[in-house]
């Protein structure tokens, strides 16, 4: 719902694909590949645009959550992601697909994949520790060619985080961000 609306807004502003670009069939996309950053932004976009239909077809059960920024699903079977972590719960955010892991300490996950926390450690100040980190897997800029007015800047990043709505859980996954850029390479 919200994820699809945000992606639709991006899609409306994105340049039209070249006629030779093949359409991506969302039914062929493996959710583990999406979580482990093995897709391109077009493939991830195809999955999110067909999310309601794909969730039904795949037997994903929507989960009501406390976080309005996450659209969660329980999967019919566990999946194995990253370094062998398993889960039956996934969550979509505005530009990411995340595995909801039953791991209380995010450093357990982050240390294994080389991600560091970008937030200050406030645990000694009576504030619950928060974790947010990422490792950029791909950073690609496609400038407009010929008569085109727009290009794209895409960043695919592996992420590890915690959110207060999911105590005792670590979110591990991949973000797929695309900005529309002008001829000067700057975001529009």
C-alpha cells in the first residue's frame, strides 16, 4: 500500500525504459535474492509494483504491525538469508526488503557482513541502543543520452537495523534507491 504508492511516485518521474529493455516478471523474482542484494533496481521495482498480487500468489500472510513504515508478511515456509539466518517474517519499507530476524543483538549480524553502526552509542546515557548501518553494494549513475532529459542514480545497499516497534529483532536486508537526475547529474 504505502510502499507501492511511494514506488509509483518514483516510477512516474523515472525515465522510460528503452524499447530493448525486457520486462521483468515479478513471479520469477526470488525473495531471498531481493533481501541479499542480488537484484537490480528494475527487478526490485517490478516486485514492489506487483506486491499485493505476488503476496497472495506466494501465500504470504499480511501481519498487522505497530510500525506504519513497514509492510510485514509471514511466509508459509522459512527462508535462509545472508550468513545462514532463517526467518518466516519479512518487511517492506519505502525502498527496502528486510528479513525480520530473531536476533536481539544487531552486531551479531553486522559484524559478519562488515556493516558498522552509523548512530551514536547512547546506551550509557539511559537510552536504548539503536542500530542503523549499511554497506553499499552498487552505486550507478546513468546520465541522459541524446534527446533524453532525465537519467538515474541508483544505489543498492545491504542494511542492518533495529526499530523500537520490533524489540529483540534485527532487520537485515537490502535497499534499492533510485533518484531521477538531470543532464548535470544532480537530483531533480
